[in-house]
């Protein structure tokens, strides 16, 4: 009898009732025997630190029904939608046993999202010309791409029901997942589930299913007790136990570290970091005397061409020492990946054996083994990914974890927990 494994790509920042709904529906829709999650680490896609560390968030997911959680390397987790999606899909595809992907979207229409993905995959000349024209007119890249896609599809006679599809974040990621599947020539079958409850940016808690944005804001402003009703019971208990010892973090908790980095780098060196253009580097250097907090500085740097998310992501790359040269090299190599296990459910232990048999990439069960293991990866196991690139990716993940942990330690006066002392969770 064939075993069906469905992949889910998530941040769980934090895990809430909408995520529990997604897990349950993904299992039912795809007929999955196992749900395998690829989760961002300690920094997330919009270029900010997560509310809690990656182990707490993985524990919440496992408590609520995920079977196994893998970490998405920081280089892909804190990146544009395209890089985030391709890194995650490359990981799922390289496991060799995942047969379905289930992602949430605002529109819930796989056919419509696929039509957008197909244009981005093929990049026809007419679309590219539209995009260039809009960029020359001063539009930011996300807005120019959205307008170019809408105009191109409308010209082809596509249904206008897709209007403003690219204004919704889950639609954008879904399109990038579908494009990545095409580029990888992956056999993984995609499914999409219409987002239920609050919109992504809705900050009201007075909804059946509040957004993660609303929950984070309420935790920071009013405390955990105000959001407990918006979390599934088991996940809520996990988060409460974490907050009993530590507490939430936000971008401004990293202000001192970021400010030091920016003060230490001359303008010409800033452009060596991923997503830092010469114009942004010049603005950073010119406005640096006005730095007060990470959040306020990002707002100060924002322009018509540079979105707030693009800026926070660039600042995060500087904080985590993610160099453009390394990013470009990873892209040329096809986005190298390894699979670092954050945790699994005890009753799903057989899934570990299956992964080790089928995966075309290294499987890491604990960080302390990572460095030596990746150095010795045989050519037959690494495929197209040179060991030194996997090792570089791993070292960056360890550094990101230590940056995050150092701020937790400083703010909450807890002992520093070295990444090498962490063991994968068994729930």
C-alpha cells in the first residue's frame, strides 16, 4: 500500500486556529498518511524575527497534528516570495517521498493561480515589455509585476475574476510554489485551500479565526492572556509554557545589534549584502544619524520604489551577514538544501526511516552533527550541491539561531542555549 505524504510550508508565527484548520483540511483533501511541514527558522519571510524561537513554533504544530517539522534554511526563509517558495519546494522535492503540497490562498482557485504561475514561468516577451515599462515609470517591483500580469492576462482574454490576485500575500506565495514546481519538474501535486477567517493584515481579534498579525500585536501590547482563546488548546499550552520562561520578541529588540552593524559598515560595503541596492545603501548611510529603532528606521528608509518589506528584509540580511555573492551562487546551483529536523510525533517515527531511504539530500537530526556530517557528504548523496555550499548554509543557520538566542538571553535573562545543545523535539 502506497504511503501518502503531504507537504505544508509555513511560519506558524504563532500557530493559531487557522493553521489547525489548514492541517485538518490538508489531511482530508489529499488523503495524507503524514503531514510534513517545512517551517521558517527564527527569522521570517517579511524580514523580521519570529515571535518565539523555531522550536516552540514547531512544538505547537506537532501538538496540533503535524507529523514532522523541518527547518527552512534562513537564507530562504528571510527572502523574497520567489526565493522563499523555491527554497521550500526544493527541500520538499528533494525528499523524494512527498506526493502532495497543500497551501492556503485567499482566492482558493488553483486554476487561476496556475495561470499566473505559467506566465511567470514562461516570461513571454509581451509580459516582460509591460514589466519594464512599468518599472521605468517608477513603480515598485511588486506593484509593477502585479499590473503587468493583470494586463497581460486580460489581453489574452483571461477572466477578470483574478483582478488584484497579486495584492494578497498567500496568493503570491501560492503562485510562486506553483512556478517552482514547474521549474523543478516536480511530481508533487498541488492543492490549495481558501483562507478562512481574518485577512492576513487584519488586526482585529474579534473574529472567529484571527490573523497571526492580530495575535502578535495583541501579545506585544496586551499580553498572552488576551489571545489564548484564538489558539488551539494544545498549541496554546505550549506557547504559555514558553512564555512562562521567556517571552515574545519583535524587530525592535534587535535594534542595538542592527545599529552596530550599520555603524560598522561603509556605504560601499553595504551593497555586498542581499537585497541592498546602491540607492538603499546611500539612504541608509545618509539617514543613519536618525536611527532610533529598527522599526522606525525601516519606515524612514521607505520610498515609492522601496517597499517596507523589501527594506526590513534587506536590514535583516545585513544583521545575519547574508552576502549577495553567496545568494547569487546558491541560485546558480539550484538552491542547495539539506533537511534539518526540528521535531516529529512519536507515532510517526516510521516517517524518519522513509525520509532517510528516499531523500536525495542530507538529513540532519541535530545541529551538533551538522558540520562534520556535511563536510563528509558523498557525491552520490549530495547530487548537484557541493558540500561547501551546504556547509555554508548550515553555518548561516547556526549564526541566525545564535543571534536570536542572544537577544532572548539579554531581554529575559535566561541562560544562552547553544544551537549544538538542542535536540529535536519528540512529541
